[in-house]
């Protein structure tokens, strides 16, 4: 089922405006889990690159965007950051080589993901590329970017790095970030284990919020449209009652907004033929995806223990769309009272 909604379209248009007006060449899409951040990044990349090629994308859906990127994969790349990601993975690093018959290794500086992706852009003002960095805040960003913090702002200028590549004359090859490289990062605001982003890094990016959109839920349930309306009501009630400010450990409304579960966890799928299928599938989503996330919030100290009781009360109000006995076996139900 499509995740497309007015909020997501607005985010895509917003970033396209930023890119096309050259207000910034790097943006971060941020929001709670399940709000279509990566989904939106795909549409932004496709429509931006196609637009630069003179193609009208006004009526493109998500499938058409993915097809375009697959056909032009030399101009689009996705990387996912994680806590052990490093400068040596992303920019430049050293490769250890051992030649046959020799016991002493040699050390060679190599261009890594970013520089490799940009290498054919030098001197070509007509070539545009988009790099998507998924989960950008999960890595130690200031450390991973290194001199790129300067290079992202001062495009086209030579940057000399600790790892020096050399040309055939042994002269150092500077790192240059092309004018036409555009970067889209995605950032999960519920990931509270990651420290605040370095201010120097933050200043280089435009931050675009990707909110959840309840309006997208009902229509995603296809033939079970009435069922979908009840799921949308369930979502609205759950966000209001289980994520109430007074249930947050710090009583902080901003924390509540950062961790609210996004609408994509509540969408139907193409295999649903009737309301029985719908109820079985939604029970699966609640039991194995939605409730475990909420329990993790309680475990991490973001939500008070009493939040589980509020969650249970919402479940009990929607027994027509959830097989409550599967979601809450007796022993579990007692712990959520």
C-alpha cells in the first residue's frame, strides 16, 4: 500500500525548494520512527535528479521514483551510518596489502565511499548526484565527517586530509566536494542514546521535520476501508493517551513528540482481502512491532511504567480490530494493569 500523504508530499516539495533554490545542498529529515523519512528521501532524490535532466515529475508516484533511481544508480547512492562507522569508512582510509612471497605488508591510502562516489564529477557542471545517509545521527558525526565539515560549506575548494592520496608524480591529491553533490540525511528523534549533534555539523545542514500523518492510515487498508478508519481512530487514541505528557518520565512534551510512533506502523498491505485478514494482520503489527517499541520506551526510562496501563486501556477499546487475547496473554496483561 502507498505511504503517500499530504504531509509527505509537503516534505518532498519543501526539500526540492531548498535544493533548487540552492539555499543548501545538504538536508536532514528528522522525526520519530515510522514517519516515512527514508521513503521521502527516495522521492526527493528521484524528482531532483530527474528535474535537473529536464524531466517533468509532477505525476510521479513512489514506484516511478524508485524505477528512475534504479535506472540512474550511478547518480544515487544510499549508505547507512551506525555507531562504529568512521572517517576511514566514509572519506579516506588505509588499505593493508601483502604481496605474494613477501612477509612485510604495504600500506596504501584509498578513497572511500564519498570520494569514490564523487570522482567522476570533477569539472562536469552538468552532472548532479544525490547521496542519502540513512540514520545519520547514529554515527559520531563530527568524527566521521572530519574536514568535510569545512568542505560541505565551501564546495569546490581543496581540502588536504591526514590521509594523502598521490598522483603519478607523487603530488598530494586534495579532497574536493563538488558543487553538484546533494546530501539527504535521515534522523530518528527517538534514538535518545545518541548524543546531541555537534553544532558545527548542525550549521551545515537544513533540518526538515517529517511528521506522522494519521490521514494516510485509513486509505491504506484497501478493501477493508471501514476497518482502516477504526485503525486510524486507534492510532489517534494511542498517541493521545499513551503518549500524554504526564506519562513521560520528565513530563516533557518535546520528548513525547520525539518518540511518538509514526503512521507507517499502522498501514495495511496489498495482501488484505477482507476484515478477517485485516484483523489478523493488524494484531501482528500491534503484538510484534508497536507494543514492543512502547515497552522499550518504558525500559529506557522515557515513559513511566503507568504508560503500559494506558496502552492496555486503548487496546481494550478497540477489540473489534485487534485480537486482544493474542496481544495480551493473561500473564502479560497482569503486568500492564
